C-alpha cells in the first residue's frame, strides 16, 4: 500500500439496504455493550457465530456482512475499504445507545479502523481490537490475486487454515471463495492510509503465535495509529485463531470490554462469566470491604457474624493448614511437584524455623485503628508489601491455572509475578490482571532470540518489572518428583509462553509434533553456562526495572547491582534447589547491609502468615513474595480459594502492624524484634563481615525508620 493522504468520507449509506450490513447471531437485548466484528477477505458474518455464542449475556456481538456474499450476493462487492467503512458506520448510527467495541480480523482490521475514524466524528468508540493484521500505513505486501492461479490460491488457503479441507475439495465452494477473495483483495490494494492517521480509541492487538503472515515487530506498529494507547495479546494457533479458538479469544475480549466499561463508569467490573454465579459470601464481602476501604479486621467481624447464621468459611483461616487440605484434593503427581523440596528437605524446614525463632514485641496505645500497608518500589506505589511469587505450571493445581490466580490477585490488590514456566501465556494473564501492577519472572533461556522475545512480549503486555531467577540454572534434586518420575513440563504443562512465542516456534523443526516441541523446550529453557555478563546483557535489552532472584550471599548482591540489577530477591527457591542451604530470612540482614538502605530488597521462602511478613520487613526487606499457600488455595477452590488466602494474609498483616504499634510500614524496623537482633539485624550477620566495607552497612537506624 502506498501512503497517501485521503480524508475519510462522510458516513452516508451506500446503495443497497443499510440494515443488510449487520447480523446479530445471538440477540441480547439487555447487553451493556456491543462488539462489532469485521470479517477477513473472502469471509462473511457467520465467521463469528461461535465467538458470539461464547460471549456472556452482557455483551452482544454484531457481525458485519460485506456486500457480494451469501444473502447479499446480488449486490456488487465493494471497490475499496472506505466504501465498506462508510456502509458499516451508517448502519451503526442507530445502535449508539450502548458502548461500541470494534473487532476486525485480517482485512477486517482495516475496515474496522476506518469505521472507527468515521464513528469518532459523531461519537465515541470504546476500543478497537485488531487481529492478524498489519497496521494500516504499512505495505501489506499483498499480491494482485487476479494474476495468481486458482491452484496457487487454494494452496495458500490451505496454509493459512480457516476453511475445512472438505470444502476446499468442492469446486463450487472453491469458485465462490476465490471470487470473493479476489474482489476483497482489489479493495484492499486500493486502500491508502497516511502514516500519521490515528484513532482516539485504545487499540488491542491480537497476534496468533503461529500466524505465518504477521510478526510481533509488524503488529507493534499499531501504536502509531492510536492516541489512546496500545496493548498486545498473543493467541495460540495460526492465522484464524481468533475465530477457530473462541474459548481462548472470547474471555480476552470480555475482560477488556468489562474493564473499559468499569473505568468509564468508575465502578468495579462485574465478575467473570466463568465464575460461579453463586459465589460464597466471603468473596462478595471481599468486594464490599474493598469498596468501603474499612480496616482489614473487617474480615474477622465478617466471619464471626456469618457464624451467627450458621455459616463457616469454606477454607480454614489457618494458612499453615492448607497444604494438608490441598494434598487431599490434588493428584499425587501435582502435590509432589508443588510441595516437593530438595534432598532431605532441610532447607525448606530451616526456612520455617528461622521465622519461628524471631519474636515480635507488641506495643500499646499507639492509636493504630488503621494501618497504611502501601510501599513504593521502582517509583510505583503498591497497596501492600506482598506480591504473589512466580510459581510455575499452576494448571496442575486447577484447570484455570494462572488466569484464576490473576483474577484473584487483582481483586485483592496484590501484584502478581508471573513465571516464565506458566501454563497460560503472559498475554492471557495480563488480560485477566486488569490495570493492577504485574511483574514477569524470567528464566534466561540458552536461545538468546527466545529470551529477547519473552522480554519484548512482557513489555508489550504491561509487565512493569523483570525478575530474573538465577538459582535454578540446574534443576534441584527433588525426591518427591523423581520418585514419581513426574515433570509437568515434559507433559506439556508450563511451557505455554514458549509454544506461543514466535522466536521459539521459528526454532522448531518443520512439522514439529508435541514431543519435538517439548524436547526443544527442554533443550533451551534454561542455561547452566550463565554468568554475570549475561545479566549485563539483559540489562541492555530492557529499560524495565530488573531484579535478581535467588540471592543469599552479600557478595552476590553487590555483583548483581554492579551488572545492572535495580533490586534483589533473597530466596532459597522455596527450598527446592540446594539441600542444607542457609534460610532466606537469616541471609536477609547481610544482603541488606551489602546493598545499602536505598536498593529494593525483597524476600521469599518460608512466609506463611502476616506476622512472618512483618518479621521480614523488620529485618530489612521492602516487600515479600508469597508462594505455595496461594497455590494450595487455588487447588482447593480456584479463584475464590486464592482470594481467601490473600484476604487472610492481608488481614493478619494489618493486625500484626497494628498490634506492634505501626501505623505504616515506615514504622517497621528491628526495634520490633525480641531479642533485638535474633538473626543479626542489618550488618551483624556472619556473612556480612565479608562485606564490611560495603556502602550502607550501618543499615536502618535504631529507631526503625524506613524509607
């Protein structure tokens, strides 16, 4: 396409029936939003029937029917994209009583874009979704199909998919498809769009991982054509993934539509259609308490008042008991994977024992009815000093896996750190997480192109920090998994970010089956040859804040900073790597002393309660990553189970702060602990003596004030 300036025509109806432009596969008169879908070249309105059927009752799908096909066959096909856009815009003029969301697939993305331009002259388009389509100002590099023979065209159709093979063997059907395809391509080739043309609506780009026609780099340029912001979501499958996999694309579209409606109305988005309509009282009260911004102790009163009516929580509020309960419902393989530790389990046990040895000293009459739990990390204010730790392959615990966790985390206001080895793609999880902060955990693969692609996808999907894990370049010796001969990854669970990745798929051998795909993943997913130079290379690759996870020695903390890290995570990997290692909590003071008071330091491994969080903060952590308990909640009750765990944890945290006399996290310091330095606060840890010359070794002042 040549880039020349052309003004959009006025939205007047072309010749023919205006009402003929729109089809409604499933009428929903009470819907709160309409999704207008534009088909691909050669396509028709019925391409979106399955997608329409899967949408919830509050979203009505309107499918565009171009002239020249099916019941409009007697009408001539459109001569250019602007003609199509004018017809649709005129037909939608009488349907502006509800927010309009436009979705265009392939060539339909151009028609949807031009339609949005017209509608924005007379009203607002809430969002534009574009699927399998390059931006309008790019040269699509499409051939003149009038010069391409029928057999070659049919071969191309087979490669793209979208038409069942039996239909491609029917001469009459093939002749009709090729007639429409050539006509629509003539309109496509005539389309002209200047480089600076933009719509005001935000744009969501849907890129199928195995689409042979479009790449991540090409699709990213849609950002040039909107002033409302752009995000990118990767779908599994090929060019026609949008319509062939409505079970995947439907929830993504629903999430964006509901989130936009909620922002416009400034009210909470309704629950997902997949959630149980009869959600328990605890989940409902969670939303109510959040809206009222009452003290977290409301959970205690809520549960006790429910008890007067004979109702008890579905899950225990003692978060240390959830592992045993989850073991009863999880498969033996899944439980072994989630709960297993390295060797004899000494590191895992020591991690808990370290917390048990630390004692908090209550303080009285401090007037702490409300506690401020917010913390600033990397310039972003987080509501709580707790993030969900990156736990891989969560689908072994629950079919919805990380998407259920993301919804629960968003509802509880807890940021989520997504594992590279998730069972759902980072784009799917981002769609469920909404506007809340989220981080991406990265295992650096040996294939550098795949590593860079993962980082770029995380950036495009709104992840605001990269957490690179450095303590698992070799797999720990974990008897619970080994005794069962079990790995979820070798069974295809936990590798979604790779199978959906364009760079990874490009590295696969031709016609690779599932086995070949898994073997390729195993070959490149981690890199035992990594050095600090690789961290520096990663630092040059992205401007996002970079944290190094798996640090226990103060010298390693200093090296991480020297090679570009912005923060560190003190971690034993939940005891899953080195048997007999130092507990994370005992390593924390030495690491804090090594990096000084101003570098963000987080901690994971062994945390179970709100009091544990306070102990970690008192010993130098700015925030913590919370791991296994939320996966046990996921196994026991899906999204609601994760919400229950987080509500209990945050209630316990708020009360622990109040009972130690802390009105905010700035009041937390070693002065809360008895004895004063039970594991060596800020610089007195044995390992810290090797770094006595480190800047900031004096640590936090005695009065416990924190930045």
